[in-house]
C-alpha cells in the first residue's frame, strides 16, 4: 500500500543514489606495469591508478580489480606498459608550421582557416603525448578561441596556456617584416609598442583580451630579417615595465632571447623564463640562479632551421647564415647551462619544427648530455611550476588532473620511447589507445 512515509523513503533512496559517488562518478582504473608517479623518483612496478571524474582519486600497489572502486568502473589494461604524467611543452606556435608557403598563406588564408589549421595541429600535439602546452606568440583572437574551445570540450587538444601576440618593439622580432607596407600595416599586432609607457599599455591590452602569459622578444630572432641579428632589441626600461605590469596583473613573462645582453636584461627585469637562451654567458647563469627563472632551450628550433637552411631555398641568404650559426651554438650553450644547474623547462618551438614531433627535443637534450630523468622532470614538474600549476599538473599524485600517457618501455632506459606514445588520457578521458 502506498503511504506517504514509504514514498518519502523511496524518494530519499533515489536522491541518495543519485548523489552517491558510485552512481554519479565516471571511474576508470588503470593497471600500470610500471608507474612513474613523480618524475625524479623511482618508478613503481605493478600499480593500480584510479581516476574519478577526471582526477586521480587513488593509487594502490598491485593490480586491484576495477569493481572494487565502482560497479561500472572501466578497466584500462596497461599492465605491460610504462605509465607516466602527460608531457608538457612550454614553447609552441600552434597556428602554423615553417615552410616555403608561409608568405602566401598570410594572404590566402582567412582567420577561420588558420583557426581550423591550429585545431589540427593541437590534436597532433595531444596524440604525441603532450597534454599541456604554452602557445607563445600567435594571432591572439584565434589562439584564445582554440584554448577555450579545447577547455569546453568542443575540440581535442592539449590544455593551452596562451600568450596571444607578442609584446614586441616596432621593427623588432615579433613585429612583421618583409611585406609590402600596406600588408605590414594590416598584420601589425596591437601589442607592438615603443617606450616603457606604450609597452605597459600593450601588456595590459594583451591581458585584457585574454593572455595567460606575456611573451616578449628582448632580442632579434633567427627568422626575422633585421639588421640587429640576434642582438638586444627591446630597451631595458621597456622590458622592466612589461615585467612589472604583467606581474602586478598576475601573469608571468616569457622572453625570447638569443644574445647575452638581451638574456641578461630580461633576467635582471625579473622574467620567468628565457626562451632559446642561445648565447647565455657566465653572467646569465648567475642571474638565472639568483632569480630562479627557467631556461626553455628549444634545441629543436636550432636543429630544424639548420636542416632547412641546408636543404631548402625559401630563406634569404642572411637568414640561412644566421640559422646555421645560431643552431650550432645553441647546443653548446645549452650544455653549459645544464652543467651549471640552471632550471630547465621543456620546450620545442614547434611551429618552427613540425607539430606532433615534440618528443624529438628529448632526444636532442639527451644527445647534449641531459639524463633521461632530468628530461622527464623538465617536461613535467618544471613545466607545471613554470606555468604556476604544480597543484594540479605535472605528477600522478592523488588529487591531480588525470593527464596520463604510456609507452611500451621505460623512457628512463631509452629516451626514444617518448617518440612513440601509445596511450594518452586527457583530464580522465582516453583520447589515444593502441
Ligand atoms: Zn617561438
């Protein structure tokens, strides 16, 4: 017989069932042959990793049955794989890839085309095992749209920390060059600035429109046609003003820098990372250690431009010569900074190199003498620290976001394993499984 009391009991049961984690939660259970919870520590054999609603909820030794955690828990069998935190690349440009058609693409492709292309590159990056990237210098609006689209689950890609367009000085690296004047006018970013007050405006503007991080270009670049080559281009007072403004608004600053003067000016101003750092000298090493900034070596960029300079004809003779010189010097200087214990965060400059080949950087770092353990630290713990996300990313400890990858064997024994990532989970969702 239906009574008020029993119907209330039924409703109470239904409500509690609906609210209980085992019904609401989305649980998966990974059996990991080897598990690297924290890079830098020893991997553990035969572990069970439990993921609930996108986060790591438990870690047990041995292979524990999935049904122990939830009735509908999905078992992911990686019992003969090496499982580790998703890789993080601190320097990419998702909107393009260096090649002979770059100039014509600027004329032929709409902003919508560029956005679609960047979504394609983002997916390639994720499939390569890179679950977080910093996009350091792209057309701002499309870069933020891609970041937000991925966050909303509309397209698959890594978590993006986006800089939008660089804060760069007129005529310097980061500004446009080599085009007809009216086209240059059209393509000049609103974050190009001159003098400290104007650069303060540019920094605030970048943040207003969506920048998570500020990218500056304190020196010339390899691929821009300017007479200063790789020398300092932003003045000390401009760099200082950008850094102070960004920090006061809660944003970190990444400075592209090749020549020592530009590296040191940026470090003295308090930037959070130096990108490339090709000609870091003894003074730079002291400044790195004093301020705690990271070096993002981008050895792949050097490697790629040297190859392109030698095998293709689309660069000007001046750029070719510069590419061959800087590419070679980068490795030697990286070795010195690594030996001196400068903190290193993994970054490739993909967009110069091909998207989805981001793990090649690990191979180059290894060839330059970095240990596999330090390489994995640079691509997980250090990267997470550099973007201020150590609480949620970079390890597989309980409570962290479930960004997880797996390889056949341990990259600690053979770094080349990173070139062939077989399994990728992003925020608890399997996006690649071979
Ligand atoms: Zn770059």
